[in-house]
């Protein structure tokens, strides 16, 4: 990997003061510190991390932050409400507890049978439950009652039905010892006068961009009346002159978000910056978080991320999604096998590779359903039946059999543990409903997580958060509901979990740390105080916000319910644009703005956002510049091929730059072949194998004849191997000379009970049973009851095989059983025909071995 000395691990150290221009917010923090150096001071921001990042940056400038502490409105409200809630026997509920009450309220409202059928039909949808929960809590914060909601909506509309859920939720809260966020704020407002002297000692400072509505807005107004000071921020129109307040502004466009981040690091290396001097601000933390995590793993560098990455994009998240799909779909073995092959599950000791378990599981052809797994466990407890290959030595056979037995034993232990941790689930093809609850499923998932390996600190930390949330849910008592509704509730609890990069700060992976890049969102832009800022994702789609209305609380309902407290979609876009402008206007140091042309979800080319155009106009000093001129200047977009504006960040960049002519790639085949001898040999082998002349790549390896001289080595050879040698020398070379054999991993067919090999073994058992029944009294086959005896013997064998391998369904079983009975009767009829023709030959042995052991069969081929 190519790297700049500034990125070498030994040069990574704690960030230093940038020495550049100080933002108004930073200056006002410094001024407040100097005026009240030792007094208690609380910085109230949109969240705790906002204040902590600002205070860390303050400490780098002044050497400390004595007296300061980060706070938010929710924390202030909890301090004010603590005593009155305790007197009332109440406490603030966690998000899982409140979410569980919302789900119970929704189920109770639907159970009344009075809601619109379209509304009730969505109860199993996870997205629907998200929307109900968010809308309900938003209504509570905005002080909207069920009566007001019904008066604003027409009967049958989603908002009208939501009123019933709101009423059930209020009743459930009244009978519990919990209060929701709205209840916390209400208690804080009611007790403000009596509790403020004790809970709000010291000085209060409010972040300049903090805006609140509803109950939090009422509390904020009381804080200002109590003496809180709003810190000075940027002027609302500061964006036009923001470029002059930085150390320089530049722009670029990229083909994809991944290319966008690669260009960020190329420019950072070229400028000589350390990792911990760089802040990457994004409008889309999910997309750029995933891309940055992948890039950091490739480069071997660390990163911290304010919001982390979606759990579903991690190995642990994929394992959880696969388990949820497994229990929801009747326990299909293919899903379990895929989890083992992906390394998402393993045995406790880990001595047997999970891929070996997957191979054994495939051989069992379980299909689905708990009953077939239980039968498979019984089968794994029996002695392994396997035969020795004709060209396999005793040592090789013993080693292969021991390996199989070890895999079977490990798989049996794994399946036992897995079934013990598996709840009762709906069976495929069964109409029997299964009722359970989200807490019961959470308990089962906690047991199942013990089978999921943790690789590295980041996964262990994420797993600990998941287990903590599952434990909280498992402790809740909820009534049983339909299985799909319970699964939806469990998914809801897990949806709030975010994962962290694989290489990150061990204690606080969400907070900027020495030696690491930091990715944050627009609301927290510039809070780290780092000297080099890259703002990515500035395409029009991501900066303008979603244009869709809320599906439950439409814009017309919002406008009529509580103007100014429930924002419409247009007001949300306006507020988002104002926040973006204010956040960017506060940036200092050197700033780069960029967007990806492929960021649009509908496949069309994305364009730059209005704020990017405004910054470009300010940087050029010309307010008449247009979007088209901006696009022209940023063409062509940065791609995987470096364009020369930055340094190569790894070997991939170096190679692509070496074989590129501007944005075009040249044919680098010869250069690559000269540099990689093994790759060149492989390409040569492909070319030779495609040639018409037979040679070593076709199996004609003349130099190997001495090593594989079977006569000289004294090895036995079977007629079938001689047949293969004449048919295809290369296949004989693979099979008998090198000892390579294709893996026997049969595919499960839900339309068949037995595969061809199993059907052959069953018929062998039937024919052997019939022959053994008539051994020594062959003439009895001509009697009338012989057909009935053959059918009886076939039924006995069929029942034994059914116990060993349960059929996927009774129809399939009946059809294949009938075929076996017909084959048994045909066998008897064949023998009866021979007897009627006067054939008096008698059976002597049912099986006779020859050509092996102490008396091998030897055949002289005439050439020595």
C-alpha cells in the first residue's frame, strides 16, 4: 500500500490547535470561559455529543474546560422532573419500554375490531409500526389530544384511526409506573419554579442553532426566562461570505460516494494532513459511513463515526437478519447452511470449521421444520456408514472417516444447542397459528447469540449493545400476539442499534479521537475544531430532503392541528436548508465541498445542491454563475482512476494511475504480467489449455509416468478406473493419480422424499429383505401369497427409512412408497417367471467379496 509519511502509524498523535480563524461559536465559548472560569457551566445543545465535541475543541485551544458540561433539553427536563416523578411513583421509561407500550396499544386498538381494515392489515409490517410509534410520540410532544386528532381527520383516514391508538397508549401509561418523553417534559414544566433553583444551579448556555417546538420549546422558553444565554453563532446570511472566513474553499464532483471518499483521502495526503486533522461531514451518514468503513479496512486506518453504520451492513447484523428470516420461514435448512458457510455461526470450541458443518448439514437433507432437525440429530448419533475407496489406503480411509465423525459430532452438538434456543415457529404448510411475544423472542435470540462468534473489539461492543437491548425487552411482560407481530416488535427494538467501524476508538467510537478520521453529520459540522474539513454528499436530493408527506399525519392535518409545532414536509425542508447553511457558514480552516453524480436513488444523474452553488459563487465572486457552469467546471467527475489532484492512497490507485491516460484506462495486461509471475503463469496455462494440441494442461503429463506407475508401486486398480483412463486421461489423473474427488453435497428437493442414492439404498434393502426371506426355499416364490409378502417386506423397509428421513409431505411420501411397492412386486414377478420356465438355479449367497484383501485379483495385460 502506498502511503504518505503523514499517514504512517508512528506519526499519528493527538490533534493540535489549528491556529486558523475561530468561529463565532468557538469565540463565544472562549469568552464565556474567561468570564466564568471556575463556575459550573452547562452547554445545552441538540444532543450530548454536540456539546462534548465543542468542549474538547475548546480544551485544545485553552488547555482545559473546567466547569463545563454538555447537556440537552431532555437531560435538563429529567433533572427538573426527577423529584415530582419519584413522589408520584413514576419514572422515565426507556425507548424499549415505551416502544413496547406503543406496540401493545396498537394491538389493543386493532383487537377492538373498530379500526379500518386497511389500517389493521398493516399490523405485521415493521415500517408501519415505526410510523405509528413516531407519529404517536410526536403528537404527544406537540400536546395534541386524541379528540383534536379526530376533529382534524375524516373517519377511515390513517390519522383518524391513530387517535384510538393514542387513547389506548394514554390508558396504558396511566396504569404503569412509566412516563414517556412528553410526560417527562410535562412534569419538568409543572415543577420548574420549585425545582429550578436546585436542578439548574450555575450558568446555562444554549447552542446558537438549537430550535425546539411543543413541550421542549416551552421548556427552552422557560430556560431563557430563567437567565440562560444563547451563544453567538453565524449570521443567517453568512454563507455568502463564509468562503472569505476560511483558509480556502475548493470543489469537486465524484462518480460514486466511494470515489468521493477516495478523493477526500487523496487530497488529504497530498496536503500532508494527519488523520486526526480531518473532519468529514456528510448529508448521508449511512451511505458514506458504509463506504468509509470499507475504505478504512482496505487501507488499514481507523475512523470514528458519530452515527456509526447500519447494523444490517455488518457481519453481525447479517447474522441477525438471517436468524429472523430462519424462524419466520419455518426453519429452512438452506438458510442455516448459508449462515454456517458465511462464518456467522460456529461451534463453541471452533475446532471444526463452520464450512464442514455446512457440508454435513447439506448431506442430511433436512429441508425445514423442527421435526426433521430432531430426526437429523438422531441420525448424527448413529455410527457413520461409509465405504473405503478402491484406490484409498487404510490410513487415508481412517483419517477421512475420523474427520467425518468429528464433523458429525460437532454438528450434532451445534443443532442441539440451536434447537434449545429456537422458539416455537409457524411450520411450512401448516395453518395452525403460533402466538408468542416480542420478549419471548428476545429471550430466544439472547440464547442464539451465544452461537455467533465475535471478531474484534468493534463486533464485541456492538454485540454487547444488542444483548443489552434484548435483555431490556425480555424483562418486559407483554401479552402473546401473532408471530408476525411479535417478530415486527423484535425488529423494532433492534432497528435503533448502530454498529461501529472494525478499526475505531475502543472507548468512544462515536467521538473524534487522536489518530483517526472522523465522520459526522451536518448538524455537528465543525464541532470537532479540526483544521481540514471535507463536506461530502452535497447533491440536490440529499440536501433538499424528502419530498413525501408523512403517511399518517399528512401536511393538511399537521397545518390544522398545531401550526408551528407539527412541521409540514415543506417546513421540514426549509428548516433543513437553514440548518445546512448555518452549519457550513461556521466552518473554519480549509474546506472542500463535493457531491456524487450517482447519489440519486432513481438512477438519474444527481446535480449539485443550491448551497454548493452559493459557495461556488462566493468563492468566484460572481453571483450570476449558473448550475450549468458549475457542472462544466467539475467535469469529468472523479472516479476510481486518480485524476492527478491528489496522492495515491494505495496500490490500486498507483496501478490505475500508471495505466491511465487521463480518465481513460489503457491495456495494462503486459505490465501486470511482467510484475506478477504467478498471475502470468496462470494466464499462460489458460492460453495453453485452449490450444488444440494435447499436452500437460489436458492430462498428458509424460514426466509423471514414473511417479504414477501402478505396476511398479504395487497398487491395485479397478476395471472402472481403466475405463476412465481410456475415456479421459485428465479425469483419471485428477481422480486416481492426485486422489481428488468431488464433494458429495446433495441438494434438497422439496418435491421428493429420497434422492437417487437414497432410493437405490432403500430398494437394495427391499430386494435383500425379500431374498433373505426366501433364501433356502426359493420355490415358495411361486405361491400365491408371495406378492403380499413382498409388499409387506417393502412396507417394513419404507417405515424404517421414514423414521430415518422424514418426508416433506404426505403426498410425496405416498407417491414414492407406491413406486417402491411396485418395484418389490416386480422383483417377485421376475423370479416367478423364471421358476415357471423351469429355472432351478438356487441362491447361495446374497453378497460375495472378491479382488481385495489377502487374495487380490490379478490380470496380465500382456505387456508386463
